C-alpha cells in the first residue's frame, strides 16, 4: 500500500514529535515497556506478570530453545540495557507430552533448514518448519518442538527435506528428543535430562488468576478525572477518601485498565456482571484508563465496551502511579483491581482476576464493617 500525502504528513509530524520527546524532554520511547508472555488456551491470556516474565527491561530479541535438555522450552531475551541477557528457565511442572525433533541433512544443508515436519498424534496434525532468522537479532533452536498434550505416541512423523526427499517414521513415543538423518531409516534418541521435580503442582492459568493481595490499610489517594462515557462525559468525577464531594460510595472497586491490555476487557465484563451484587452491598465500581492516547480515542474504545459502570481517563498516569506507589507494586501492570473501603486500600488484585474473588473480598469487608469485627 502506498500512503497518500495526508498520511505522509501525519507520519512526518509523528516522527518530529517523537524526536522532540527524546531530545527536548530527555525521554526514552522504548524504556520501561513491560514484556508480555501469552498462553494459548483457546483464547490468548497474558501471563507474564503471573509467571515472572513481565520485566520492564528494554527487551529487543527473544529466542526459544531447550537449554537444559529436559523437554520444555526456555527463553533467552536480549536487552538494550543491563542486564543485556535475561534467561528464563522453564521449571513449570509438566502436564502434557512433547516431542523434540532435530534434523541432520546429507543431501540438504547440515541442519535441514527449510524442511517441513508434520506430526500426527491422536488424529490431530501439527506442522513445523526448520527456520533461521526468525527473530530480531536472535535465533531460536532449530529443533522442531511439538506439544502433544495427553497423546502418548506420535503415529507418523513426516519430513520433507529441502532436497525434495521425503521420509517418515512411525509410532514415536511421547516425551522424547530425537534426531532424524536425511535418507537414513528410523531415528536416534537424544539424551533427556530429568525435569525439575521440586515445584508445587501447576497452577490453573486458563484464565490466569493471581489471588488477591491483601493490602494493610494503605491510604487511598484522592483524584478527579474526566468521565469517558455517560451523561457526564468530559466532566470530572471525583473520589475523596473523606467522602466529602465524592461521586462514589465509601466502598468502591477501582479497576485500572487500558485499550491495549489483552486481559482487561474480560475482567471489565466480569465486573459488569457483579455490579448489581456490589450495589446490594453498598459498593460501587469505576474503571480508570491509563492510556496516554487522546481522550477521543480512549472514549471511542470505551463506548464500544458498553460497560455500565463509570469510566474515567488518567491520561498522564499520575493517579495510577500514586496507587502503585502506595502499594509498592514497582512500575505497575494492568489489569489492576483495588477494593477501597473507608478511605483505605484493603485489597489489591494484580493481573487477570475472577470477579467472584473481588465480590467475595467486598462482601467480607462490608460484613466486617456492619458487624464491627476485624477487617
């Protein structure tokens, strides 16, 4: 597609603006961007903040491979700043089978680059291709890795080599590292080391849930932010811990979200589902966008969500940073849901959280308030 003159002008304006941020404001456009790790469970869920991969180092390239030959894939990340290399070793307990296939070409190139592999297991086919240069200044292991789930034997493994030769091996057991040599029958078994057995059983991460983190009565900062939707769109909505002039009840669930956040819409939809139950407990809900985009763009996204509770815009990020600092959460991540009661943050839920856990926290707090017992 060839851009028109209008888009070229916009691009030029954007480039000059970005340059001014770097030169005049001494800002970095690539620093402190949180890494993301996605799990495919039918839907994609961001699990980096839950599994320890969500660092704010200035990541550049990423490569995957089985560094310790134990059957699972590890990650190596190159960073622009120190530390320049981050190694994430996969010690997650195994709950499914795998097959790792290395190639040795004879007529084809030595590593079999360009070969196409098709594995059939329990009637399902998976296709892989041996490639080079697949990442930015990084190269993953050239071995083809198949996740087999509950399947215990690969019925057929077919290899189409760059030379045009085709060969097939049958009845390959799961949980193996094997080597296939071009034009040689069968396969060789490669060493497989023992996996880490010292970890607890695998947590349920579909959808990924990080249990609520109890906050020890941290004072809640006050704020006034413009509404994105509803009759008061564009006018400030206020939260005041003292309750004076506040647009929200003394107990309120504050959900920090962003338009680019993969897990935010699902959590916001669940919060909408419990809004009536929260109201019965005398609690409210408000969503605070942390987007640095223009209010018009964020409002457009908010309109399409059809969320029934108020949404406001923290364009500068000052309110979000105030709450993150109060809770000592580092640079912070979204979604972040907080239960605020009587002017203090009582519970913090970091990452994608089931609304039922938030509702239970509010129910517990409101019950303690009515009964006069401890929180």
